[in-house]
C-alpha cells in the first residue's frame, strides 16, 4: 500500500472529525429518520449507578477522561450522539490507523513503491530486509532493475505495475521476479485479531501443545476444508488402515 495513500486516509478521517462534518451526517440521519418514522431521542440511563470522581482528584485539573463523566439531561439529541458515538468512533479509527501504520511500516511502504518503480536507491530498505530470506544476489538484482527499466522506457516513459508484469519474466529476471512476488504479497494487516475465532485455537489447544508442525498442518487442512472432509467415508479409511503392516521394528 502506498505511503501517500495511507497518510491520505488518516488525514481524511482527521478532517471528518469536526462539528461541520457531523452536522452534515446528522442532517442525513434526520432525513432518514423522518422518512421512516423514527423518533430520535437520548437513550434512558435506567438504574445504572452514577460513577463519581475519586476524592484524590478533586483538587486537580483533569485533561483526560476518567469514566465518571455524565451527559446532562438537558443535552440535545444531536450533541449526545456526536459526543458518545461519532467523535468516539472517529478517535478510535484514527488512533488505530496511526498505531497500525507506524513510521517503520510507512518506510517499508514507501520503499516498496520505489521498488515497483525500479528505483534501486530508494528501495534499499525493502531489498535489505528480504534479500537473505529469498536468497537473491544484490549485484544481479541491480543489473536486472536497470535492464528492466530501460526496456520499459523504450515503449512507455511513465510505466505502471501492469506494464512491469508484462516485462519481468522469471527466467530473464529471476532476482527481480522473486522480490516482486514478495512486494505484492506483503499483508496490509496482521492476523492477531483473527486468533479469537481461528480454527488454530481449536486444533492446537493446551492439551495438544506438543503437536508437530506436519500433523498440525494436516489437521488444519481437514478443519478448514471440512465441507469436503465431511463427505469422506471413514469406513473406507479404516479398512485401508487395517490392511497395512503395522509391525514395529525394534532396534
């Protein structure tokens, strides 16, 4: 993902976090609510116990929230939803975008952009990071990038990635081809949040912590592709297994 795109998305959300933008959203909400006959009002607090500020904070000026803030009864419906919903959502989105796309991530994104433009000097951060993993020759890669760049500029001065794919062939540019595969397959986000509902947690649990990688991979395939595994006749597998020679050789 381009560094400029990432910064542009963050800036867009920061610009949307304003009273004027919320007013535009609120007018649309009012129009839809009026059209389908919904009455907008503040939700009732019920019998929830009111939270109070700790006594040791009474003599201080607070610049952050403590969870004890209560919205007054006279607060308008528009102000209520702006404070409790719109601004909170925008703050969460902006903070998580900045956390996810750190300076290091943006540096990598910018380096990958330069690499796809065949700019060797500005793509060294990406190249140095993956050169040992994919086992490429730096000198050969530099030569391949120069040749590919010259070939593309002959037919088109300003080339894009689609033009690059047509020129870079595996048997002609082996090192450049490997790194291009890495560049287009780098994930844009981590899979940490998916572990809560991942099949991995059900397969390799605390009782199976010593499971080997090969067995774990095979069980994962069976679980993920269970729509195919469910139609397999297990009796056939048992019969084949029973006919095998299971005698162990003792040394």
